[in-house]
C-alpha cells in the first residue's frame, strides 16, 4: 500500500455562522470542528497532513499548532478543486491522498480505514439518503459503474431523484489527482472549480471508481450554521451516552449529559442529570456524580461521592471521599482517601491527606494538610501577598477553629489546636492551643447612628 497523505479543507468563511471566527474553529463536544478531523486523520498514521486554510488568516494554523501538520493558504477561495490545488505541491506522486473536510467533524477512523482497504485508484465515500436535498448526486451508468458527480444546482430533474449522494470525502492516487486537477474548469452555476469534477475526468481515462459507505449517516454531516451545529452536538452526545449505557454506566437521563473529551468509567458508576465532563476524566468503581457537576481532566477513585453543583478541574480525588455540594477543586488539588470537602469550599494547588475534613465555607490554597485534620468553617489560607504565593503546612491531627486566617508561610504543627477567630502568623508548637484575639469591649451609652431626614 502506498504512503498516505491527508488534505483537510478548512478555508471556508461560514457566512451562515454569523461569526468573525472561521467556521472550522467553532466547537463541537468541547473542541474545534477541524480538531476532530485532525485527530481522526492522525489515527491513520499518514505520512503527511496538509490543512488548507483561508478565511480568518493565520487563526486556523495558530489554533492547531499542536498538531503535526503543514498548511496551505487558499486565497481567494474558488471552490473545493481550487483548494486541493493549493495542497498538492506538498505531496509526492508515489502516494495516495485522502481528502477530508474541516466542517465534517464526526467522520470515524473505522470508515476511513475501510476506504483504505478498498483498492483502486479512486474511492468515494457515498451515502444513500431518503432526503438528499443539498447534496451532489452520484451518477452511474446502466452497469452500475460511477461515471460522475453532479451538484444539485447543476442537476437535471431526473438526477435530483437519485438518492445516493456524494459526501465529498475521497481517496485518490496522488499522481492521478494531480493530472485531473490540472484539467479542471469552472463552467458551472457557481463559477467555481469543483473537486467532484475529477471523478468524470478519471472515468474518461478508464479509471474504475470504487465506493464505500459509512456505518452511520451522522459521520458525514457538515456544519453550515449554528442550528446544524446544535443538532450534531446532541447527536454526538447521544452516541456517547449510548456507549456509556452499553458499558453498564447508570445515567439518570441519557439526553442530559455532555462528554467533551474522554470519559473512562469503572463498574457501577452513577451519573445524575446535567453533568459535563471535559478533557480526560477517569471515574473508578462505585463513583456517584450528583446533578450539574463539571469535571475536567480529573481522576475520581473508587467509592467517592460528588454531590451536586461541584466543579473539579485538573485534580486527583482518592477513594471514599465526599465532595460538595457546591465544592470547587481547582488545578493541582490532590485528596487522599476518606477526605470530606463540603459546601462552598474551594481548594487550589493543595494536598489533603487521609480522613481530613473541610466541610464549610473555606478557602485552602497552596497548602499541605496532614491526616485527620479538621478545618473549621470560614477558615482561609492567606497564601498571596499581592506579588508572591506562599505555602501553609498543617500537620496530622490538627483542629482549626472556625473563622481562622492562616497567613503563609506558616506551619501548624502536629496535634495543634487553633482557637476560633484567630489570625495565625507564626508557626505553632505541637499539641498546644494557639489563638489570637483582641480583647472584647462593651462601650456604655453608645447609640447606633440614625439616618438624617
């Protein structure tokens, strides 16, 4: 098999998106449309990937900088054939070229692999649609051989009755593609150079056109407006929900879950309504996720319960923890087993050891907390002086009373008790009570101010 090149057409403006952003940079399932296509293309291990861009200038190459791809500018945009012409100078003749589209985000690797196995000099991906309006039709002769593709605007009434449509995705021998592109004309209703015309040109050279079809029609759906984007978003979310259900995951409502990345689950996982999973998320066995949680790039270990409306970002949570409701774990948080984090508690860049608790209205930032520590309501670590961050160290078996401020850098030694309402600025000794409070006063004869009329 010859080496594989992939060309991704991503130059269109997307006028009907009504956006200054290039169409292919609009997001589906949490990442740009063209990123879905690039991920699928790279799963085929191609020798070269070339993205043809245009509208939005360098915004597409800049947004996709992490990918191993080259770029070709199409300016002006004179059709799909003209777009491919901009990329072929980067390709060697001793190869085959797969043409994909940056606004057709859900094409699957299995479908493309099937095309690669079809053999021949040209293979088209086609679909039989009950309502083919808007698509180019596949024209076959009496023997069933493909002889061309006609765009709907140029089709006769009889051709519009054809149900087999062109998806635009094709696999072509690169030398043949180069020859056909050189012969393209623009004698059509749009005055553009259609890539589909290479089919008729190849047939004229005696080339047999192969066709394959995808497993699912949604794989070839393109995006032209926000309505289509919304429909395809829900379609993809339903596909992912169905896969989770097939794995034995309990979803309170499969229509109300959003997976914007890669969600891996153990056994007996339960997910309530309205949850969003972003990036890479791993849930252990017997994990319960309450309603309307947002979890991003996190690992949640066995038996942990996340109560509703909690946000977890770039964090590790141990086994049998209880988080929330309304808790927020920010990047760099690591919780060991049996930790409790309650309502309106925010934790950032901190490690909390086994069986410690922060149950109410607290901020823990840049801290290392030992085992069996009780953090009282309203406690905060004062970790930032306006220019630099400092760390708070809390030993095992510490009890911190409510409304305490720990001014970092500071160490609270093992077994310490901090009296409620204290501001701790110096290290505390182990196994002793530390507190700092101003003397309580009562002023005789004082009266509350009255608003003047």
